[in-house]
C-alpha cells in the first residue's frame, strides 16, 4: 500500500532529449497532501548525442542521461548492439529526408535485452531479447525506454550482430527482390554494389530462391579475392566494371538468362552497366547513390527496350502500416541466419571505441566492414 506524506508541490519540467531536468518549488507555505507511489525508473543511460546537424565526427559526443520514469506501457531495454549505417550518418548531417529533431540520440536499429517493465506490459519479460520494429531513432545508448508497441521479441539464439542489423539492409534486400518483378526459379537479376550488405543479402536470398545473380564490383586491388568471397556466398557471376566495357555484355552470360530485374546503389557508369544487362521490359531499382553521380539512360533503352526505372526507400514502405508484415519478414531473415543461410561481414566494436568505429564508418580508415557497436 502506498504511504501518505506531506510534500511541497513541485512543477517538474519534462526532460529534454538530453535528460536535463529543471525543478521549480513553490513557497513552503503551499502544502498539499498527495499519495506517493513508488515509480519504476530506468537506470541512467550513456548516449551518443548531437545537438546540431553537421559532420558526425565533429557534432557527436557521449554524455550521461538521467533515469527516466516508465509509464504503464513502457519497456526499458538494455541495449546489446547497434550498427552505424550510412543513413545514421546522413541523419546527423541533416541531409536525410526523415530525421529526429535535435538535440537527438543517434542510431536507428539495434538489439537489446528487456531490463524492466511498466505495470501494464504483459507480453514481455525481463531478459527477453527485442528489437525496435519498425526501427526507431535513439539506439546509440545503453538504455532505451519506449512503448511496448515498439519492441519485437526475437529468438535469443540469434548472434547479436545479426539481430542488431537485420531491419535495414537484409529487409531491404528481401523487399526489393519481391516488390518489382514476379521472379521465379531460373530467372536472373543483376546488381552493382555487390559487396555492400544489401548486395551480399541479395546474392544469398536469390540463391535460396533459385534465381541467378550477376554482380558488378568496382575495379580495385584485390578484386580477385572479392570475387571469390562473393562466389562462396552464392554469386553466379562477378565482373569488375572494366570487364564490362564491351559492346555486348550479354555475350558474357553463357547459359544465364537475361535479367528481368536490376539493382543500383552506385549511380553513374555503374548504373549504366546494370541497364546494359537487362532484358526487354526489364526494371532497374535504385536504392542508393554511393558515387554521387547521376543515372544516365539512353533514349534507345526507353524506346526499343522499354526499360523501367524505379526507386526503393525502406522508410516509406515501413511507414505504410506494415508493422506485422515487417516482423514476420524479420523472423524469416533471422531464421536464415541461424540456419547459416544468410551471412555478411561485420565488426563488433566496444562502445568505448565508438569514435574509432565512427571514423571507420565514415571511410577515414579505408574500406572497412559494417561497424556494430557492442554495449
């Protein structure tokens, strides 16, 4: 039973995103009788925050955020791991179309363990592993408090780095393979950016569906080793861009059929190479532009080949009331991970080394695997 006591009335200013609290006390003569119920509070959290947009290595800092009181339907999650994605960097820079108001905590996806619960939460228990699904801003911190509707329980046998990264890249690959063409076993797709996580996932998901995959990588030292790695994942063909500077690229395909679907995350000449492979009436889907160069399409590609150009943005798909469908697909992808049918290269980095991981994600230290922060 809650005890009854006399307290001075306080006006409490709600915490800002950085956890700054302000208290305003009335004169001591104003005394009221209230019931004081014991509140469930989160632990203090260590977070990567930015108070303005700009270069991530300049505007981010690590601070302590005070405890937060849990509402009835809130869940406090102790984060286990969260990746640094290109879209996270773009949000901090202020160039991503959808971004939280500053000041803000970085991060958009991740995995954590349930720490404590609001009084009305029934479907989760302390110790459960959960991910925000659809993804939600603010995962670069040690404790996150959000409504129970945000969290999706997953199998604890999943490696944390895959649980932390399943929502943005693997889900994009799965959606793009299914949303733009009715592919069946024996069909083919072509893509550039094959070494990206989305690219690696497309290779493996296509292989699982019996779909041939043709892959384009940039010319660089060690390209033969890269080709071998991609073929071990299930790539049918891998070409460098210079290998495709021929009049008829389709002559390279031998018994592989002309692709009905192509994926572009690079732009520029690399996108043009994807288009050269596509069959009559084929579709190229663009989901990124790493080269920052425009896509150039010949008039004949439209008139004589009737090619279609489409775009894919996961955020738009997720915002169209797809929570249930999203969670079913995430469970499917994580089952493939546990079965050894879906894998990609990542580097787990301790939270204490966050800024080193950020430098790697920004490309300051050369080509690096996906950086995943381990809390």
